[in-house]
C-alpha cells in the first residue's frame, strides 16, 4: 500500500474534523506523484533519442556501405530527401521532448490543483501524439524503402529468377505490421504504464474534489 492509499484512509477518518487539511495533504501527495511520472516520461523520451545515436557511434558503420550498395540504396540514402527527413524527424522529436520537459517543470513548480488537472490532461494528449507520430513513421519509411529496394537492379539481380514479387511484397507488409505491433507494445508497456498511473492521479483529484 503506497503513501497515497494510506493518506486516503486517514483522510476518511479525519474528514469530518478537518476536511481542508486532509484535502491539502492529499493534493500534495498527488502533485508529487504526478511530477515524478511526468519526469520519467521526459527521461524516457530523451533516452529513446540518445541511445540509438550512441549505439550508432560506438558500433560504427562497418559494412553498411556494402549493404546499401547490395540493396541499391546508396544514392537514395545520401540524397537530399533523406537528409531533410532526418532534420524533420529530429526537430519533431526534440520538440516533443521540450513539451515533456515544459510540462514537468510546470507541474513541479505549480501548486494549483486545477492547473495540475489541466497539465495531466495535456501530458496525456502529448504522449499519445508522440506515440502515434513514431508508429506512423514505420509504415511510411518501410513503404518507401521497400519500393526503392524492389525497383533496384542491384537487389533484383540477387534474387532467383523464379521469385514471385507479389510474395516478396506480402512478406514486406507482414514485416512492417510486426514492427508496428512490437513498437506499439513497447510504448504501451512503458508510456502506457506511466499514463495509467497519471490517469489514476487525475481520477483521485476529481473524485475527492481536491481541485475544487
């Protein structure tokens, strides 16, 4: 049983004697818990951005040029479009991270329960947009890459002559769907868990009239 549950039990015993004090105490606990949750959302989003970059730096790019050549993607991956996409992607992700940080600072420094309610709703909405943005990129990127690969002479020359391209496309779609599901499960496990706790705090504030 956590601190919030203990306080709620104590609140029920004291409510008739000193309702304002018990509500203020409950509000402070929920405020602290919500601030911690939003901080973790911010930290995890930063790690999502930084870890792949660090892995790329430490593992290097040995063999990647040859692999791109075999897939017929060398020119495409070095094109203006891909560089522009990287810029777009990192700008959007950094903007999301900024919003998470801004919400965390707002919740951590503000003592108003009404504003806490508003920021909980705002944080939930931003996290959902963040998840959908990342999930939407998977089929978009996969479709473009598979199209480029399957129309590359370098790749087609490596396939057996009796290869059925329809089967290849179907397998590609299945792989894409599997990736989407895996990432969705990951986001549900991490962000879904945090949002569930944040939503629980929101309900506690509303049901106990703490914000009123």
